[in-house]
C-alpha cells in the first residue's frame, strides 16, 4: 500500500515574496553597470555616442556609424546628459549629422559655465569655409560628404583674394596650407587616399547656413577691398567646437 501522506512543506522554498521579485526585475531592466560601482543610466552604445559627441566636433553617419545610430535611438537621453553640462544637442537627420553647442542663458544676469569657446577663424580659413559651402551648393550630389575638392583648387581660389600689393606668395600659400590643415583637423575637410584631395563634410552647411554665408561673403569683399598689405586679420568667430578634433582615418576617394 502506497503512503500518500503529504510531508512538511518549507514555504520559503515554494514561494517568493512578490516585492522581492519585482525589485529583481526592476534591477535587471534598469542596470547598465559596466564596471564595479557603475551607476550610469545609459547602455554601452549610448555611452559611446555621448563620449563621441563630447570628444569630437560632430558625429555623422559616415564618420561614426554606430554612434550615429545610438543618437537616433536615444536622442532624448543623450540630450538630457548634455543639458546637464549646459550643452545643447543638435541633430540634422537629413544631413545625418549631430553636434553640440554651448547653451546660452536667456537672462543676461545669469551666465552658465562653459566647456566650449568661440575662436575667430583667420581670413584664409574663412575664405576656404565660404568656398567649401559654395561648392556644396553648386555640386550637391546624392548622399552626404560626396563633393571632392583638390588642394590646388583651394589655393587657386584663395589666391583670388590676395591683395594686389602682396608680394610674398610663399607666405600666403603657407597660410592657406595651415587653414586647410585646421579644417582637416576639425573634420570639415575629410581625408581621402590622395593627400591632396578631400571630401567636403556636410557639416559645412550647418556651420554656414545661407544667411551666414551671404554675411561672410560681404565681409570678405569688404576686407579684400580695404586690405592692401596682405595682413592676416582675424575673421568672424565661428563655433570652436569644430576645432581641435582628432584626424580621421583616410578614406578612398
């Protein structure tokens, strides 16, 4: 005869406290810890996108494909983190580019701590920027960063703004070369496999909207007319978060 008597039951083995279960679920869903003591609220792709936005002048689908996708997926969270640092996040989905700007206080009596600063571009840098922007307008091809420009083409264009009294051509060309190098560092010009050919980054359209382009074009005309000694006066201030970036890897032209 089989014994069907039920043995003692340990209730703690059979049933979990609902509150404990709920806490465990919440912890699993909200924890993105990547190291001991990590209390961050972003997952790893989102953190990498945040770091890229802070380190670089901008990120784009072409230059930072993974980070760009993370920006699209977590725009609100990344915007919030940048706002904590008094920075604004700008995302242009058409041009596939995202960048940061220093937040400005609406009250003149209350300023914000700044991480970014505005630095005047040189006359040569401004001429090159305006030229690149005009090239994009005249030769817009499907997809971002598709317009290619030669170094000699840039040199020739800037030479047209050289005062008639300027005699030191070597010095002038050195200034243009320095301007090109700075724009490469800022990733306004993107390297190709040919050291004398560059792709124009679509971020130029963000830097110089049409109104700003026309303003700078007038400024250059006035400066060129007024300057007879070839001096390198400072140009208008442009966002310096497009300065001091790391150089990209070379791309195939």
